[in-house]
């Protein structure tokens, strides 16, 4: 990971904002504090983002999973259901866990409802990528005839639900399975159910 010294001003500001807002909440931190933590002046913050809300919106866009997932779907799939679902699931959880502070910020504050709605475009895009993948697998004869949208949503909700349970620290109250064990078991169910 890059250090603050090697980052550009925008990324420094975004990371400082996430750090401070995760500690103090969205309302509990000022733009002056964010700028100071990023090592820039407040004018630079406003020049780049215009407002604290725009700053957090830019952080959601910058650090969410869509770009990474697009790259995975475009460049790394091998068209083997088990291998591909494992890659997609592990990548999803790595990105979500890396950005867990940001999710906590956005989920905590009712003032951020518009930002939560904006963030919904990311799961919608991932659903489309999964749907297209399942359709392509059907065309290749590697997936049974099924609703590709239903399978995409099932896979997405399965992973999102597991992440949200771990985000709130409730997983150990529900199961002794590790996240990796859960992913492997879930993927195996998908493979067995969907392979012709």
C-alpha cells in the first residue's frame, strides 16, 4: 500500500476523511481537520471536492469495488465455474473488508441517505457483470438453463449478507465457520446446482 508521502493530494484527502469520519462520525469531523490530517490546506480540499459531502461521495466512488471487479471479469476469468466464483467471491470480500471503515461511515448516519442510494449503483453493476457471466457460461454449455438474474442476485446477496454479518461482528454468534469455509461451501453448492 502506498504511504501518505507517495499519494496525490486527492487520495491523501480521501484517506484522511475516511480515517477521521470512521473515528468521529460524519458530523463529528470538520473539513479543517481532514485537510490538516491530509497535510494540505482547507482551500485545497474545497478546490478538489467542494464540500464534505462531495468528498465522501468521491471516496465511495474511488474505493468501492466496481473498477476492480470490472478488471477481474474482463481479464481474469478462466470460464470454469468453481474457479471463477472463487475468484469473484474472494476479491469481493477483500475489497469490502479493506473498505469496511467507509461502509460504517455511510451506514451510520441518516444524513447520508442520498450517498447510500448513490452507492447502490455499485452492486447493480456487479449484478450485471454476474448476470452476463452466467449467460456466457450458459452459451458455452457450462451452466444449466436458469434465470441468470436470479443466480446473480443469489450470489451477490449471499456474499453481501456474509460481509454485513462480519461487519457488525455477529458472525461468531451465528456460526463457527470461517469466512473462507463459508465461501468454499457456498461456491460448491452453486457449482453442483448449476453445472449441467
